[in-house]
C-alpha cells in the first residue's frame, strides 16, 4: 500500500513534535541550588484566621534573611518555625511534622527550626525581619513548611519551644529573583 504525501507529511510532523518535546530542557532536580530566594504563603489552620507571607533570601555569607508579614493573628507573641514536611493538608497543620533542625542545631539545646517571633499588634498584624545563621542555603528548606504557632517560644522547652497550636502553615518554594515583596 502506497502512503500519500499528506500522510507522510503528517507522520513526519508528529515525529518532529515528539522529538521536540524530548529535546526541550528539563528543570534540574536540584534547581534550588541556584536559587537565591524562596517564599512560603501561609494559610490559616482550622479555627484560626492567620495568613501571610514569609520571604527567604540567601545572603552572600550563606545565611538566610527572613522577612515576614502576617495578619489575622491574636494580639501578642507568636513563634514561627520551619517544619520537616511541606504538607499543610491537615486541618490542624500537624501534617507538617516536627520542627526541622538547621545544620548545626542540637535539638537538646535549641528550639529547632526557629525563625524568631512575631509580635501581633491590636489589629492582629505582625512583621518580622530576621536572619538564620545556621542555614545552609535554600536547599535545606525548599519543600518544607513554615508554621506559625499560637504562643511565643519557651526557651526552657527545646526542641519545640512549647509554642502551642499551629495557627498558620505554608509550604516553602523557590521564588523568582528580584526584590522581596514583604514590607520592611
């Protein structure tokens, strides 16, 4: 059976399309290696109204600058930490697991994954800028979660700080290069 010119052209175009798809660049698995910024968009857990954004930027010395802006918090102090799993699917946020230990943290001596504390004003708004000295770039935190807690840290209670319920949770992802969106 002889194939028409149109059929051969269609077969050629389909083969070229498949070749193009397989030749297209594929993002590397370690794309966070080259990233300089990450972001976590936080959503409230069940029964809470806290939400916000946490931006991470790698400094020249390898430390992480952290800029956070939240609303809907109860007035007062709230601890926030990096947690092991990038899973905020449980209504109470517990699917994010325990606190993540940065490179040189000794869980018996430090509150692990600590990003500092947010102080919410009477309207429930909080901003915080800090630095994580023990971080090893974004590779360690991308794909994990940021969790905001009901209370501030109790330094006498390592490794979790006994900060109470989880009021907001967001997964950390790579962000595009450019200035941070969080206000100073």
